[in-house]
C-alpha cells in the first residue's frame, strides 16, 4: 500500500507540499528504546517516509514520529475510559506498540 501512496503523493501533492520529510533510523531506534519494543515494519516504513512531514497534507493529524509516544500514552487512557480490553497475549510477535499494559 505504501508504494501506491508514495506514487500518489509524488504525482498529486509533491508540487504543493515539497519532498516528504521522513524520520531518521536513529529516531526509530530511540522510539523503540523508550517504548521497550520493536515497531511494526509497516509503521517504520511510514515514519521513514513521512514521519517528520507535519507541515504536509496530513497536518494536524498527530500521526508523526514526534506524536508516537504521546499518542501511546493517551491511547491507553482511551482504552480504559471506553472499557476496551487490552491485548494480554505473550511474546513480541503479538505485542502491539499501542496496546501496552
């Protein structure tokens, strides 16, 4: 899906918003260290592509590298407030970065 999104961006949006600004590998390593887990590969690919492009077409969406830690904290609260049961499986294979206990 990301290649199609990148193609759309390059063809339709790049002239207005400029080159996509991705997070760095160091940003992702630090994020994984702080969260104490490995980010999903699809999220890493997205963040490396546009993870620092907060002034682009997704402005105001809080879906950038700088938002991940805060969103993770608030997502836990959202689950609790809405009585949504958190995933309790074991092993890193099933451990979602936003559903941490």
